[in-house]
C-alpha cells in the first residue's frame, strides 16, 4: 500500500497545517471552536461536526433521534454513543426508541 502524500495547507485564518487527506478542516481552528462545556465538549471533532451538520446542538434535539439514526451520520462512531447516552440520562432524557 502506498503512503499518503502529505500537503502543507493554510486555512483562511492563516494557520498552517499538514494533511494527507482531502479533509479541509484546520485542526487549529477546530480546537479553537470546541465548546468548553456541554455534551458537545465530550465528543471528538468529527462526531461534534456530524451533530452540528444536522442541527443538533442541544440534548433536547438529540433525544428526537434513535441511536441507529445518529450512527448513520458521517463522522459519528460507536465510541460516542456511551457519552451521549450518559449526557441524556443525566438530564432525564433518552434516545428515541
């Protein structure tokens, strides 16, 4: 298998970073926009972006989806589900059946 070619890139904010994929996300910008609190702060950047892309920014919105639906989102993996379940439970909510 051939090694991926890494390229040096510069984001619109002037941060330089190296990527080997087509992903345009700047890691510095992504870290700067990570929430300090709330359930989204518990997730990896791809999982957080997956929820945000679907307009899910609150636990109330999350509770309208089933676990199966959430796992279908690009960027969401099974490792995020226990964190989401716990956050929902702590707030008296759960995933849709």
